[in-house]
C-alpha cells in the first residue's frame, strides 16, 4: 500500500491487524470462513486485472510470454542437482509436493474440515483446495511474468534506477504505472492485497486461539464454563494480534523478497521440529 498510495507502512500494519483481530475475536471460525470467501473473490479479481491489463500493454499474452522466455525467466526443465540452487526442477516439484502435504493437516485446514456437518462435505472441502491453490499459484507466477515483461517492454529497471527501494515494491509499482489513467483499478489491487493479508492473519489467529486453549489452558482449567472458555479464546486472539504487529514491524525492515524469507523461516522450523523429535526419542530410549 505504501508503494501504491504513499500511505505509511506502520498505519497499514496496525489497520490490517486491528480489523483482523476485531472480526476474528467476535465471530470466530464462522467469521473467518465467510470473510475468506469474500476476500478470495476480491483477490481473484485483482490478480486477473493485473495479468490481463499487463499482457495487453506489452502486446498480448504471447508477447509477454516471449519476453520472459528471451529473458531467461522461464525454465521448466533445469535438472541441476545442486541443492543450494533455489529454483530447479527438483526443488520446485519435490519441494512443493512435500510442502503441500502440510496443507492437508495444518490447524487452519483442520478447523475448516471439522466445522462442516458431514464427512461428505469434509471431503469436498479437502478436494476443492487443490484447484484453488493451482489457480492462485498460477496467477501469482503470471503477475511476476507480467512485471518482468512490462519493464522489459518499457526499457525501465525501477530497482536499478532507485525508483523503488525494495524488491517487494516491484508489482505495486507496475500497478501504479499501468493503471494511472484507469480510475478504480489501483484500488482493486489494493483491496486484493488487503484481502490476502486479512485472510492469512485471521486464519492464523483463529488457529492459534484454539491451539492455546486446547493444548495448554484447558488442562489446567477443566471445570471452566463455555462462556469463560470463549472469553479466554477471544483474549488469546487479541494478545497474538499484538504479537503479529510487532513481528510485522520487524519484517518491514527486511530488504529481500518476503517469500524467500518466509521459505527460509519455514525450513528452519521444520529442521528444528525434526531435531526436537529425535532428541525426545533419544531421551526416551535412554
């Protein structure tokens, strides 16, 4: 939002967190699911608008694709066995497959599955996830390709020319330049950004709230009434909402691509988890 409208980053963080905490604490998983549905539609509209308008601007989808191919941005069959190379056939196919397995049993998914009435509905929820992730993942890649093609076509390197100071501002800068004479479309892109932020944060807060109550607090408060448990769950959402604000202010100082930072963090957590499991097994064997 800062790149598109000049709105201060700190205010954006506080507003998104406050809105997410508000409806998650009041409405619980039902509010999270319904807002996610609305937000996903907005996200889809914003992403499609960028891909379609960007492709038209450079001469069509075929021309956009050729610009990326000629620029070395499309490599489907790079069989480099080096595990330190970030993007290869092996890292993308097998790495993505392993990472996607977690989508089937993480807390956010389980909450949605168990909230439906029948097992048949639960199966529909699980099977509908795959095409949804494929569509949004494909559109995200196409947005990146459109950004590269647009700057190749216009002969501009905004990062090299110091027009933007952060690699995460590339796509927003494309939007401001692309839609400068089309009122409302920049706002649609902003709405899709906010929708993505809100849906991710609200799902995480709802999941953490349930986990904290079920795994940590309930064992010490076995006789707590349902009203008291609900109040505590709402307070947990507020507390972790404040924590998320603090983490966001730390992340905004990072200059590299956020996706790469998140992947590194997730890999570190996975390694720590595996090491912890082996440590626990060793202790029990001894």
